[in-house]
């Protein structure tokens, strides 16, 4: 007797001229998780879709309860797409599902993307209900139907911008326009409860985890409007400890004119600076905690931070 409960679901993604079919299984803790099975096939292959849907539901029926930890969850985009983050995959692939009810009837739907990757999806483009006894060929035809509706919907409406630009009023009453960091792991942290920060974002590897890193926009009070490298190094070391590595240079990165970075075992800090007015500094910064333990995260965050800084504009 199967330990998997009803209703049973398979998730389907469409993009890069392929369908990705992923069965969902129950976890021992009581929730549902993506299984490690993913079937990739051509978008126009109706017979292949029927066979794959049957295979997916058979897989669910034979699966034990999952015991994977949050760090072991299967990420479909890493193995079966060119995208290296959920946000990029979510933005580029259509999503739908096939649900099998206790009475063997089916509900097939395609979804509308929500405003952000964290919210994932908000409503359906099209829903098709099939009665008990429907064949897998009929299910496959419904899958193609709901995804055709999704293609038409996005051709007409376009996709929502998951990271709409924001504006901040700076201390000199000018306005800074910027785009938040484009990754679902970032959480809007406001000013972190610190008066020197205009806006901050915390990187959370999991929802219940402590932040591993932050991006922020602030006024850099510790350097006292002095962008001489010796001063920045001295001030940073007073705050973060002795630098194992430090460098600073003049640059042209969007609105910013200076760049500095330091690293030690506690922190890797990278900042772009702009002096505006006689006594104001705008700092666009990144802080990665315990960098020696987070080499892969550092590699991921650097291009995201570069994009974050480059998108800043003063009005």
C-alpha cells in the first residue's frame, strides 16, 4: 500500500523548447517536496507527455516518504536548464501542474507569475478538469492546451517585472533610483534599524536561517567623507578587524567613482562610493560574513552586487 497521500501532483515547467516534469512526494515531516525525478522532453511531443505523466504518477505511488533535509532539496533548474538561480528560471519558464484526486479525476492548470519569485505564482491562466477514467493521452492534450493558453497570455500581457525599481530620497534631497538585488534569497531589511543606512537587503539561504550577507545603500559615516585609501583602510580595520587583503581604486561604475574591498576571516566587504556635495558620501556596499566558509556564495554574489551597483541612478 502506498504511503503517498491524495491528491497527488506533478509540476510541469515549459521553457528552452522543453517540458520538465517533476513528481511531488510527501515528506516524513508532513509537507511535500520535489522528488529527485525529472523527465525532460520536447515541447511538441504529446505521446511523450502522456508517457511521462504516467511514469511520474507511478513514481509517486511507489515512493517512500521523503527524508531530505532543506540543504538536500532537489533544484530542477540547476540540472535541467541553463539558469543558475531560481529567480532566473522562474522568470523564463512557464509553470503548470497535473493533480490527481482520490477519485482518479484530474485537474490540469497553467499559472500566472506573481510579482516576485518569492511569491512564485498568483492564480491560473487556464484550468481543465478531467473526469475519472480519463486516459493519459487526454491528460497530455490538456497539458498542451493549458500551456498554449499560457503562451498566449504572456504574449498579450507580458511578464511582470519581479524586481521593479525603487526610489530613495537622500540627505541632500536628491532621489536615488535603483533595482533591488535580483535573487529570491534576498529579503528587504529596511534600514537594518541603523540611521546611517538608507536601504538594506539580507541574504537568507533558508527562510529560518541567519543572514549570510547583506547589500546596502548608506552614507558611510565611519570614513568621514575622506576617500583617501589610507583613511578607508584604517576606518574599516577599526570596525571589522585587520584586513588580510585590501585594495581601493578610482572607477566608473554607474554613478560611483571609487571602489574598495577588504577581506579577513570574519568579513568580505566590497563598496562603491560617490561623494555628492561637500559632506556627503553615498556607499553601495556588500558584506559577506565568514567568507572562508562561503566561497561558492561569494562567486554567486559578486555579479549580483555588480549589477546592483551599476543600476543605481541619481535623479
